[in-house]
């Protein structure tokens, strides 16, 4: 779903009550586990949790380094977890957790597609989000870019 929102408040205000009932608990999980130094903003048409350019300007596209993304799509919601994209061990842990919980994992490279909050193992997602500092994420990014 495209949005013209330029602030987090505008993005959240543009959602229907049903959409907010899914986005807000996931957003709360993200914020409660988000390490210091990452910022919440709107980028790529979604809620974005990223390394500000002031801290790391050396990105390939000259945009802030994306860590987590959360978006409303037409048919589902998307949670973008860059640590799962950049680290095969994190990806495997995520796959194993979904299987163990009896949940179906619908995932692209970094994008978990879900229809309701209960589709996600929030505790694991919180621990994945908390697993990096800004410095360790930048290092992982630089290693992955080589």
C-alpha cells in the first residue's frame, strides 16, 4: 500500500482501526527491543527503523541503513528483518521458531508476510531486533557488502 505520509504520526493516523490493531502491537515490540542509536522514521513508504546518515553515511544508495521495516500491504502486512537477510543463522533460527510454533512462514529475502499478529513469534522477533547494536549492524552490513 502506498502512502504519502512523511511522519510516523501521519502514517499511523492514515491506517484503518483494523490495520492499527495489527501494526501497533508489532511496532511496540520493535520499539521495546530496538537498541539505542537506531531511529524510527518513514522511509520506503513504511515505518522504518534505521541507522541515521549522520552515524553512517557510507551506504550504497546514500539512504539511511535500514534495520527493520514494518508496512501495511493490500493483502497482508510486512515485517522486514535485515538481520535475517544478512545472517543465515538468524534466518534458520527464524525458520525453526515458526516450525516449532506450528506457524507458516511466508518470507522473501528479508520480508515476513503476515495477516495477524498471532502469525508472528513476537518473542523471537524481539530478540532478533535486540541482537545488534548500531556498530555491530554496520559491521555486519559492511561484511555482507564485500
